[in-house]
C-alpha cells in the first residue's frame, strides 16, 4: 500500500503513474532490458488478475489497469488502484505488481491506516521531518520500520520479520542463529569410575 497525504495526492500520483507507464516488463535477456520480469507462474498471474478485478468490483478506483500482454504467460504490467473509499477492503497480501493507494487527511489517519492490517511486516515513512518519523517509529506496528528507505531489500545484518501474520516471533537474518540452534549439556570425565556414596556395609 501507498498511503499519501491528501494535500500531495494529485501531483504525487500523477508522477507515479507516469513512471509506472515507463516500466519495461519482459524476460531477463530481452532488449531493451526489462525493469521487472514475470510473477512466479501462470496460476499466480491468474490469481492477481482476479484480485485486481475484485478490488474494482468492490468499489476501488483504477488509476492504471493491470495488464497481461501475453495471455498464456505470467507477465503483468503494474497497476495503480485507489482504495480510499472502498468499503470492507480485504486485508490480503498480493505478491504482484498491484499498488493500492490510500489518501490520508492527516498524519494520525495515515498511521491508523498503516496499522490497519493483520500482517505488519514492513513500513516506511518518506518525509523530511524527523519529528514525524519519531511519531511513526513509536506507533507503527511492524517488524521493520524505515525512514526514507524502501520497504523491501531488508539488510541481512539485522533481524527480519513481522509482528503479525507476516512473522512468527522468530526474527530471521542476523538473529536466525538463535532459533536454528539449541543448547546441549554434556558432563565428562577422562576415566570411568563409580561414585559410591554412604550407606554400604563392609564387604
């Protein structure tokens, strides 16, 4: 999701829409080189297309339609869709090029919308105001909270994982060793000797 200050909505979405229109989708060795390839398979492409159509049927407003240039191939041209006024919006992870856009009237509304999910993997604030990031960091319910950085491409030198359905309370990456190992206790001696306590009669 992209949550946008209502005052910035029109110029920002116009710019994003223009940039999305320039994206080249294709195979790895195509010429010109593509920006992105296909989704994982045709089934995934079918499901994403159905999800996009379902959003429209339930009241979302398309800004740029999802396109599938070749019907039997899993290449999808990215879509932009405004879900601000959509009632009962489904809380689903869509692993494909569908950007859901939401207009927020103020910063509190933006944080509320950012937290309006059961997943909570990653959130990022694009802003030049440190005080806003302090509020965002303190209130965003996500396992990764970034400032002026993308939500993807997490560092392997830091823990990785969400706090909702996108996590299992076992952060991966740098902290993976903590749940991939277990303690082992060993008691050792160089020779085998019986240790006999009190309570034996003389032989």
